[in-house]
C-alpha cells in the first residue's frame, strides 16, 4: 500500500482564500495526486513538525491528525493506518513497508497515558488498552426480536443470481443488497439489521431464524459476506428470539498475527453493477482509526466526509 503526504496551508483567519487564478500566479496551486490503487493520504498543516514524547525515544508529527512517529534511535518513521503499522526511512519518498506490530520499538509500549498520542496504545501488542479493546470487541450488542412482528422483503436486480462462497459449499445472492445465503435448495438464510431470517426459497417467505447452520460461520474473510459471521442467535421461545452481534458487524477484526483490533479485513470485494450498484463493506482506510483514552476507553473513529452505509 502506498501512503502519500500533502502539505496544506491555510488562509489567515478572516480572509478569503485566493482564487485559482491568483493561486496560479503565485505558484500556490495545490498538488493533485492520482492513484490507481488503494492509497492513504496523510495531510500536514505546513512542513511536518516533530515533538518528543516523554519517557520514550519517539517523536510524533504534531501538525496533522494522522498518527506519524519517528524513532530517534534509528530515524525510522512509523505510520498507523486502520490499526496497522507501516515503516519507512523518509516521509516524502518512502518506500513504506508493513511493520509487524510485535516488532515495534519498545518506546511505543511506554507512551504515557497522558500523551496526546496515547490513543495508539490500543494498536501496540501487550498494552492495557490493547487488552481492553480485545474485551470490548468481543462483547455483543443484544436484542429481543418478536417473532410474529419481524418482517423481511428482499429486492433483487432481476431474478435471484447466486455465486459460490469460496472455501465453502455455500452460495450467496450477488444481485441484492441484502445478504442472502443458500445452504441448499430448500434452506436460505438472510440478514437484516443484525437479525437472521430463514426461508425455503430466495424470495421467502421469510421468518425469524431460531438457529443458524454452523457452515455459515465458516465464511472466510476473503468473502464480502464475512461480516455476517458476527451475527448470532442465542436462544428462542415460542414468541421471541434473542439475537446479538459483536463489533465485527461494523468492520473491526482481531489481527491473527498481532492479536490487536484492526479495522477491516483488508480484502477487496467487487461491487455488483447491473441496473443497480451494490457496494461492498469498506475493508480498509476511509479515515478509520482505532483509538483509546483513559476516560472513554476503546473506540473506532471514521474520518470526516465519509459515510458508512452498508449493509
């Protein structure tokens, strides 16, 4: 993954920014970056300004909302993106490489909780905030669903069309925005608002599911429907079904290599484009950051200007 930086200057308070014509005359037209592959843009307000972090051999760039650090011992730069670390010798030219969080300089684990950059502790293996995030990421949000009141109607772009879910014997409907999974010719499962429904055909009729086949929970991260594995049915009575979901529903996953909470699986999921466009869940970037503070605990933030509208 390539990470690019752009320096940004602001007009003095109370004044209007120059027109493009004036900016062109003064040589101040902003740089435009074009990338043909997923790219994270890091913006600083003017040249990067470094500030030391007490009790560590680290510095951080203070005039940016991004998490950019420099290890003063070897002069390596570290950048945190969507819970994953990257390393480079230069901010401007790179090259940047993935950095295993388990191999971070020891200074990261000793960043004081009072530091403006204490939020990154949640992405440093072995720290208290990391352990807290792992616990929080496993706690489900639960609900009680009244069986005879819940309704589901699935709209397809034409007739239902199915594809195999790799590494499973399941199939999914790709020409609808509703996750519909075919277990066999007489058993279909769908999800809406974190509630499982079951039906005998792709168009239903749908009823609230009282259980879910184990095979569905084997859907791998490489599938765009992996997020449905975070929905569970706990138990049911004649009248209600008790359901729940963990934060994986919104895109957070536990890294298998560092056992830290990161955002997104990192896989690319092609959208469906027919008469309608059905986008897949975001799996990386979009200004997402894991953060932590002693006052609020662990949370996920999404960059201003982005919306998350799936499912």
